[in-house]
C-alpha cells in the first residue's frame, strides 16, 4: 500500500508539472528527494524522470575518441540515458581547435558539451562568447571538486563558470624500454625526442601549444615566460625534421607506440597508461616543467541548460567519476581529501593525493591566450616546412 500511495503522489506531482504549475527544476528536486526518502524503485523514478525531460530528447557530447570516449559512454552516458530518457550523441574531434572552428561555423545549439583541455582554450572560447553560464546550484557535486582546479577558471570568468573540471593529467615523454633505459630517459629529459640516433622513430602531438611548450624546455626556458622565441622555433624545427609523423589523436598515439613505430615521443599520461595496461614495454618520464592540464566539461551557449547541468552533476558523482577515471586512466577532479579514491586511481600518472596540485605546472591562461594567434600562425608555417 505504501508504494501505491507514493506512486499516486508522483502522479500528482507529474500532473502539476504537466499543467505548468510546477517548474521543472522544482519537480526534479521534489521527485529526487522523495525518491531517496522512500526508496522508490528505479523503474518508477526513471518513468517520471523521462516524462520530466519530455521537451529535450538529446544532448550532444564531443570528446577525444578512443578509450576516453569508450569510458565516458560506459561509465556515464549509458546510465544517464537509462535514467532520463535523453539520448547522448557521441561526437569526436582530433583537436580542440578543430572543434572550436566547428562551433563557430554552426548555428547556436548545434553543439552542447565537450571535453575541453585546459585554461587556454577555455579563455579563447569564453572570450569569443561561446560559453554558457552554469547555474552552480544545480550541480551540488561541484562542491566535491578540488578548489585548485576550479580557481583558474573562476579567474577567467568570475561572473559564472562555463565548464566544470572533470579530470587532469600531464604530457610527459613515452619511450620503449626495449631500446631506451629508464636512466637514459631521465637523463635526456625533454631532449629525448631530439635524439638523432632515433630519427624516424620519434613523434609528438601536432599542436602549436604542445610543440612550443616542449621546445621551451629544450631551450632551457620557462614555458610560461619565454624570452627567446627564435630558440624555441629552432627546437620545433629540429624535432619536426627527426620525427616519423605527428600524431593527431590519442588512439593513434597508442597504436604508434604499440607497433613500435614510435620509440620515443611526447605523450598524454593516460594514453601511456592505457598502452602499458595492454602489456607493451612503454616507460614514461616527467621531467621538471612537464606540461600539466585539466580537462573540463564545457557547455556551449544555446544548450538546454537544466539537462546539461543535470548531466554535469551526474558525471561528477563520485561513483561515476571514479569509474570513468579508471577506464580512461586520468585522475578525476574530485578532491581526494573529501572522496576516498580506490588504489586504481591512486596509481594513475599525475595523481595528487593532497588535492593541492602544487607539484604540477599548468599553462598561464592569459600568457598563452595573448600569444595564441601569432604562435598558431607561425606553427602552421613551421609544420609545413617553413
């Protein structure tokens, strides 16, 4: 009888919602609170949640593909779809610059959320007016995120966030341990990808920021305060002339390492962990100045905000966030002093048990954004042999 009574209660709530007497957010809040209080079965909750979302049928989410997209689909999107009835459309891109151009060229609302990498592109997107303003009250799990990850984004958009931090990692150097010892790799540091004896077996990510960052280290300069750009471009050219090719995606990076087409390259920590899990003899070094980054769930202007915010909160739920972290090999943005992290997360590259991230070096958003146009234009010429 109790369950039948609660079902009738939900029907009355739904009727009020359908008549326009109860705002959607209030309805979802009452529905969720009551469900938790009385232990309503998932089927009942799902049925009412789906009706509450009747006006929104889909959200688009774009990411990096490969194990990252697979982990998001398995750990977050499919369960979210089952709970809400909203379809999450998976999109992928090779670079965020490419995705930025797609957003600019498309009608507002075409793209909703995407996995965004770092403060530089965040400033670029928000300065250009492509970011939505998130209502943080609708994302209670945001309180579990490390302040050290949120603060850089608040500094850029103090009037409201357009994204929430989701994970973090770094770009160090992968090497094949059959040909390069750990001692060699540590001694070489960032210069491991300039070894002439490995010509044709070297690689790197084909992005202007990554190439400049590593070239700054190779020319003994601070990547956040470069004083000699000529020396940087000389190192970029030197690397270009030694490599097999630039990789364009994480999946391609893993394939090139696994097939020993790359014996050394700059590489994303999580992708290296993925290749290691496959049993390949790949080492990973993080010399001083290693480029660290945080990934966010960015919401584009014109997106259906209540549904987008609900998805953000769902993805920051500890159970979901940790499951995705283990799947994609990047530590979650959740504060390890507030959320217990399993051994699988604690073992991930770049994981910081203190939650302060003081041991990681991130890009200065203003510095890199100010130079973005000039350096990107120069990189496009250098990449082609200039």
